[in-house]
């Protein structure tokens, strides 16, 4: 996700030439980072099992 922000920032500053492919790559990396973070947070807070059930 950090790389996506850096790519977008460099495109805004015109250090990298903005293109459709680079914009799509930046978006894909950003969404991938968001999904990875959500999976990590959900697995951290997920209960380990049911206690006293049955």
C-alpha cells in the first residue's frame, strides 16, 4: 500500500509520466494493501473457538 501512495505521489509531481497502466498498478497495489490489512485485522480479532459449548 505504501508503494501505491509513492507511485501516485510521483505521478502528481510529474517525476513519473502518468499513464493508464501506472495508474492501474497504483490502484491495484492500494486495494491489495487494504485487503491484506483487513485480513490481518480480522484474523487478529477473530475468536479462537467456543468455550463451554456442548
